[in-house]
C-alpha cells in the first residue's frame, strides 16, 4: 500500500534549491549519489538545470507521473503543492519542510490544511517535518544521511529524525544493516501503524525497530503491532518516560501511574520488546537482523577468560536467561578436546591460551548438545589469542547450524577486524559480555512471545444494554459518580458477584430482603441527592438480626430527615455484609492513547504505601488476569503464607477480566475502583464489595 | 611501600624462555619494547643471550640487586626462586607462574609455601598466577598487553587478568588513560587494600577502578577504601552476584540475602562506587580520569536533536540526576544567540542546523549560570553539522573553566574524529546519551560522598564485660541459642530497652516483680534445659492482675514438672507485656568477609513476603540507622499514614545502632534477631520485645 514510498519507479523532488546547503538540494544529491535506478526529476521554477538534471517548473510539467514526490518548499506553499500532486495523480508525498505543528497554533492549522488536501486528493503524506526515508532494496536514499547505510533486515522508524541520522551513521560503521529508515516527522498522515502493516509481509524486513515519543493512534497501533509481532520482532525505544505530563490513573493510584505505565502495558500487550536506551535499541536491531530465533531457552557460554564468564553469568541471571545444563556426553566431548585446567561446565572456559582450533572443537561439542539452543562465544585478546583466525574458526564451526550465535570480543584495536568478520558472517558480536547477554535475552524473549502467543480475551456474556441504560440515567443527574447500589447493578450486568442486596421501599420489604440475603446486613440510604452517605449518618453496618434491623431502619430514616431534609429518598439499600477475606483493589482509568487501563493490587497499605500494583490494557482474559496477580510482590499473600489456605485466584481473575470488559463496553465509565474485592479461600469465590464508578459528570 | 613494583630502577626476569611463545619471553620483550629506562636482566641457566641481552644463571649472579623480580618459572620452583630473591635483597616479586591455588589442594599447599617463604624473607609478592603489571609513569610494561596503554590517571586492579588485557586494549583505542594496571592473580600476598594504600597519595592517580570477584581481607579493605575515597574516587565492578555460594544472613532472612548483600553494604559503607557491567566500569574510569568533581548538583543539557534531549532527560531521572533550572539571565542570553525555534530551557536545543559557533555561544551562556555545575553537550551528525569543528568550538568554549563537561556525539564514522578530539581536550565523550548521563551521575555521586562524608558510629556506653560473661556462661551450656531472659540482659548491657522483668525464684518474688513492672505480665519458665518454652506449655501471656498471676504461676510449674520432668528450673521469668506499636525486625549475621551485617525491616509479612529489608555493615550510627529506615519501601508506615502519629524514629534508630555495636563488641554473637522491636509513637520510645541470640553452640 505504501509502495510509492518504498519502491517508486520515478521521483520528483519539489523545491530543489541551487545552493548545496539547502535541504532540497541535499536530498536530491543524495538520491543521485545513492544510485537510485529510476528517473529523478528536480522541480524548481527558477532554475534550468541542477546537478546536470533538467529542472521543471512544477509537477504539472513533468515528463511523466512520478510514484513519489519529495517536497522541500516553504511551509505555506506545501498544501498547494500537494494539491497539485493530487491533480496529476501522484499518490505518495514526503514533506521535508518544517514550520508546521512543531512551531505553534498557526503551524498546526497549516498542518490540518495539508492533511485535508491530502485526504481529499487521495495522497498519502509522510511528514511534514520529516528528515526523509531510506530504502536499501530500492537504492533509495531520500534522507539527510550522506551515504546509504549497510544493507540488512532492519526496518527503522523514528520520531526523531536527528536520532535516525546517528543510527544510519552507526549502521555504516558496523552497526545493524538497514532495509528501511523512515523519519516520521509530525505524522500528519502516515504513522507507525501504517509502516508496520506493510512491513509485516515484506521479505526484506527481519525486524522493525523504532524510536517513539508517542503513539499517534493507540488502537491502530495495537492492532498493527499485534499482527506484526506474530511474524517478526518489534523493538521500541519509547522515550519521554519522565514526561511531566504523566496523568493519574485513578483517585487511588494517581501517584503510581503516569502515561508511561500505559505504554508499558500496551507494548507488553502487543508483544513488542521495549528497550530503554539508544544503545539497547541498536544492539537489539543487530541481534534480530543477524540471528535466527532459538528453539528453546538453553544458552551455552564459551569463554577464554574466567572474568568474562562470571560477568556473563551475572547478567544472564539479571536478564532471566537460563544457562543450559550440559549433557554428560557434551562434558566428556569437551574433556577430550580441552586441556585439564579448562572448565567443562557452563560457562565453558577454554583458557587464555586457546587457539582457534580449540574454540572450534568446543563449539562443535556444544552445538551437538540438544539442550543448547543458543550460543554465546567470548574472547579477550590475550598473549596467545589470534582474534581474526578465531573469528574464522567460529564461523566455520557454526556454519549451517540454525542455532543463534552471539559473540563478545572484548577489547579495542586487537579485536576490531574479528568483530566485523563475525558480523559479516551472521554472528552478532558485541564489545562487552553484558551487551552480548542482553542480545541473547532479547531473542529468547521473542521466542517466548511467539510460542506463548498474546493474550486473547473472550467477551463474557453481559447485559450491556441494561448497564448502559443505568449509566445513562445516572449521567442525567449530572453527578460525577454513580451511587453505589446502581454501581452494583451495573457490575451485576457483567456477571460480577456483588454482596446480595437491593433497595427497600419500606421496612417490610427491608425485612424480606435481609431474610433472603441473610444476616448480618448493612443499611444505606438510597437517594440520588446523597452521594456521601456516611456524612449524613446514612449508613449502618453489622445488623445481626431482624430486631436490630427494625430499630436501625427507623433511626436511619429519622437521621436523614433531620440531616438531609431536602433529599429525595428512594428507600434504603439493604445489603448482606461481605465475609472477610483477602482484599484486592481493582481500578480502571482511561489513557488518552490506549483507552481503558486496568490496575490490580493488594488492598490497603500494599497499594497506598508499598505501591505494589500492576497494570494492563483492557480487555484482559482470566488467564491474563492471573498473570497480573502473580506479578505482584505480595502474590504469596494470595497463595497463602504461614499455613493459610490459598485464596480463590480463579474467582478473583474472573472478576478482574469482567471488570476489564465493563471498561471496554461502557464508554461512560471514565474511572472505576472496586476497593475491596474480597477474595475468599479457594473454591469459595470472590465478591466486589464496594464499587465506585466515575462518569465524569 | 610498593615502590619496587611501580617505580623500580632495575628488573630481573626469571625464567625467560628462548621461545617467543612463552610467558617469560613475552613479558621480557614487552619490557624492552615499552621503553623501560632502567636495566632489565634476563635469568635463564640454559641461555647465553636473549633478544641481545646477556642471560644470568640465577638471581645470585646478577650484576646488581634489582628492585623488582618477575618470575615465570614452573610453579614448583617458585618458592625456591623467591627464597633466592630474598637472599640477595630483592624485596618485590611478581609471580606470573600459574599452577597454584587455582588448580586444587596441591597447588594451594604450594601457594602457602610461597607465602611463608616470602614473609620470612621480607619479600612482597604480587601473584602467583598474575598476568603482570603496567606502570605508565615508569614506562613499565610488565604485562601481556602488546603495547603500553594511553597514559592517564586510572589505576586499575583486576582479579581477572584476561579482562584486564581487554581493558588495556580498549585504553589504547580511545578508552581511559592508564597510570597503573595490576593483575592481582591469586593474591598470596599483595591484595587490593595494599594497592589502595599506596595509590591514595600518588599524584599520578586520579581514580582507582577495579574488577573483583571477592575481597581478600574485609577489614583491611574497608579501612583502606574509606581512606582512599576521601581523596579520590574508587569504582568497583564486583562480579559473581549470581554466585551459588551466597550464604544466608539469618534464619529470618536466609532467602533475602547472599554475600552480594554484604558487598553492596560494604561498598556503600566505604564510599566506593559500585558499577554492574564492564562497560560501566570503562565509562566510569574515563569520566573520573578526565573530569573535575562538580561543585553542585545542577546539570546543564545542550543538544542539536530533541530526541537526544528526551533520552538524556529520561536517563537523568532514572539516575537521580537533577537538571539545573536556568536563570532568567541565562535564558535571555540564550534567546539572543539562538534561533527563535530553539529550546531555551534545560535541555537547551540549538536545533539540527547548529554550526560550531552556535554551540560555543550556548555553552558560554550556560557556563555563566551559577546553577549549572556540570555540562552535558550532545550532537548527532545532521546535514549541516560539522562535528570536528564543533568539538573544537566546545573545547575553546569550556577552556579554563572548572565545570566538568561530558559529551555525547552519537553516530559512527562521522563523529569518530570529533570524539577523540574531545577526549584529548578533557571532555569525556560517549557514543550514547544514556552513557553520557551515567558518567555525569557518577561524578555527582562522588561529589555527594565527598561532601556528606562517610558514616562514623561512636561507641555507646556499654557494659561489655558483663555481656561477654553472660554469653560465656551460655556457651558453656553448649546450646546454639541463648535463653531469652539472658538475651534481654545482654541487650540491657548495651543500653537497649527491653520489657521490664526478671526471674522470680518463687511466687512472692513473682508478685513483687509484676507489681514493680506493672500489669499485664507474661510468665515464662526459666531453665537452661528448655529452649522452646512454648512447646512444653512454659509460657503464659496477658495476666492482668495478681489473682491471675497466682493461678497461672502454680499451673505453669505443674505443667513443667509433668511435661519436662528432668529440667532444672531456675524460676519463672516475669515480664511486663509490651505495648502495641509499629514493629521492626532487626537482625545480625556474620559475613565471612565483612563481619557482622545488620538487617532492618518492617516486621511480619513486610519481611517475609514483600522482602522489604535493608542491610548495612556494623557498626552503624543512629543517623546511619535512620538512613536505613528511610530506605525501606514501607518507610511511610513509620512516618504515619492515614492520620497516624509518626513512630519514634529516634528511639528505633538508637536501638539499631546499639544492636550493631553489640555485634561488633561480642564475637560470641553469631546471629541475632529482635522480632519485633516495638516502636511507639514519637517521644514514647521503642523496646526490643523478643530477642534471640545465636552463639553457634
């Protein structure tokens, strides 16, 4: 769909200045220097010829209709140029010009105009304020980087074009090979999800990697990314984690969550691998560009220095990577090819005087072990080391095997040539053991994502219409929160268990409800005019029998008459007291980008002081909800400590999943807190004891 | 004291083989190639001449007494060679030979013999199994690295010689400059603390950096490191964090603590900066080699790409680094020298088309701001960037100022020359924004360490003699734990408040004690034969008055007669019940390297499930104890949540400090748990309610 951008047959560059310093000129020259095989037509009304190419007055005068136009005219002229492009049938336009949204309200208006013109004319626009695009399969260098990067399988997208130029420069100097590089600019039209949608089936792409400060369209991104990560890895550096604009997730969790929590949840949800530094992004891109995905978790480590082995083992533990237990056959094969002083268990130490053949022999032994699913080979340049020959020996030894091989050749000049050799041979080589382990841990994480699959939540049976109607009525009252008996009814529409109860119009009815639900009960005044019932003495708890009920009922109404004289009283909400059990808090808030965000934590001080909470996108399946629970630090409290029974995790997870669906189905639910969800012992169920629904008022 | 190693006038190399591949030959050649100005005498009984130098039969035949002997003979000959060295007056010996402790029990015996011979002869030995030593001030290359590293201020020590060779190689390729490099080998004699002791006053040393898998002598290390870090920064990569040999800290905390916790506490205690990867170690060494220590916390950020600024800001927050708030004057100065579209607040964005002069102008404006104590300057190579000229402009702009300047020049070949230029000019330049921020955060951490000073605990008044006598008596009973009434007496000797109580020989005395201490009281049978009192019905709690006491007293003794018929009963321990309050657990265990280790946590599930605990070396001052408390996740519980009064932190800290002194003064205390320390509201005190002292039995 975006072929015009990535594989154009011909290109017009609109706004090619005669002066070499200007943007249009620079990109035009890069296009020519990059060896683009098709026609490239410069457009400049004031020049005859630039760099030996005839100039055209405007896009209507071109000798043909180019597949792609690259626009570098002043900002205010851009909409009319795009309109002209549409007029002659050009469907893909890159706008390099700056001066749009990034400059303020006037620029934002101009950008909206540009988007409207483009949409009306059926033109896809990359930019404005883009630093261009590179497509190595098409020999297309329509960016600011001086030379084409090394060719490879990385499709790179960046919201910071300038960071992108650094990446292209690193690529040329032995970094990962590039298939595509796209500077997204202001994203008036083409955004990250468009790119993922076309890249997921492009054979030139082995991995998509990106730098994003935000996602433009949360739903479109999640859909495209979930589809993409089923086929290929997606690595993202989401910057702006310290953004002062982080918003609260709910009244309870405002101090815990910012939008970064939503991004974290979203990236996990769609199977993307989140990295946290520019170096990790490059290291990840290199790994996925070169390496196959392993078939299991076992990592074999090989080193010629104990210190490297220790550092790699430490980092493997930190990254949750498991070292393979070598089989007896492997150990005996290693014994037969290594000196006595060597280490024959993982990590295997071939000793400081190892020559290339010793490396090759040990690698052969490790590759023959079924428990070794990936291999990490390390070397420091010691007196007897021959790094280049060792690199060659490693490449021969791993040739034709489908096990991913990562290397760490530590040092400087002594190992530089060897590193380049390894990378050319398909071994991802890094300068430090920790970076090599990080690379190995990423391919393993992607293996797990692919084999486990993403969480798919099936919608439970729910009476959405009734729930929506209840909320619509509540909204009509123009109060920010739903009164709790209504909130309980809304929850029941989604099959969420709440304490037995309903509103009684008189004492007789109250007695009947209490008898049906069972004692002890609580009484709460039911009035659309009274939101904070306790404040007016409108709540009585712990009534153990009908005699107590009778007394409390009359006293309650008497208090209300006195303390809230104007309130319209619909009756008294009679509710069975919840049993005691372990307590959860389940909350919902809406993220501007990704929609409803679920928060789950242990109640009380665990949330308020220890901030032991976890977040996820809605909806979540019951099994996804269990994963959330198990990620809590205090999870052991749910499983039972000091001889306690385990809590009913199935029932808790079911409630959490249903709450997540409530948020998805009911747009009126702006925020929601269930505090507590009381979880009884295993097999006994769970109940949403106190539900607060915010509808924005 | 170690001048013979670092500044010898003449050197003998014992065991110089004629074959170039052998260790002795290699080091001999490196010595000559490195340009060592003094005499270098090869010793080999079977050769006349090697590399043009006359060989000597043994060290007794040398033309003079060398300051240093380097020994590379087979392991079994090493003790006799060292003995010979001692005989002729050589006082410094490096043993390169392997085949000692690292090979097993026989090698360990040989190593002990070596150590004895050396000690008897007054010889200091580096090694065995060392990969040598480099001292650039002396042009001394007595190691395996092919060439001398770049000269600089880093004194490097490594337990992994092989990792060291990688570091020397990186140094030559633009890494940090080296003053000394020492491969410690097996540390039969010279260890890390010896090196720190001589380096702290060596003007060639700006920073000590090291790779350690263990510390040989905890007390000596702490003392040397505490002294060293007052003068110069010490950066350590402690490897082996995943060591399966991690030991339990106490019965309560066995699952929480391994020896890595002790290392973490020790490195904090002595003001060392702990890093976690080889790359961080190199980056830290570069920073401290080049940069002055800042005079305040404010960091100014300057970039030509918004993306770099965002990434740097994110990392600064993660590293706890504070960005300077620029003064109004600074902002107005920036406005006058930068384009309108630039960002004038921290981070300052000079825009993608910034030329060298614009960098220089912006830097001048930032340096004039009193709130900018260090500067981070970033660049990506964009179309208009001139990296080399920008580097020159930066160096001119910062010339003569005492503000540390860190740089990030992102990219590959386009910025390589500029990076080298910056480093040569004293600007620590890194390839990624996060690594640059890490460097800035380290120099800031060292500034804080230097300005705050290390914790100094003053010994409280204590009756150590009585406490020691009580423990000695208990030890005589050959039981692993002290009974609790004795434990309480030991604690009281150190001024630790315990619940009022003592042992009553009969009911009359019990009544008197209860009356004195006040009700309610608990009764516990006092018998050296009964360790688990509850198991035999030997504990009664909650006695509210004398009538209850009378009944319980007789019943208790009756039960003991029945259920522990052989036990010698000394009486009944009458103890006032502790009031309720917030609960801490305070524990002590002994680390094999660093001695008594203190653990402090909130009681109950906070320790057992949430593992919210903190560790420190003993002794700790009351203010150090408060720092420990404030590092707990649940600290807010002590300060009071939901309108609670704050707990008496002074009293809690006082108890913690006194407990740490108990551990220091009483070697018999193998482990100790006070669970709980009950902390009352502010001003009300705290009490060690239940003390368990393990004496190893």
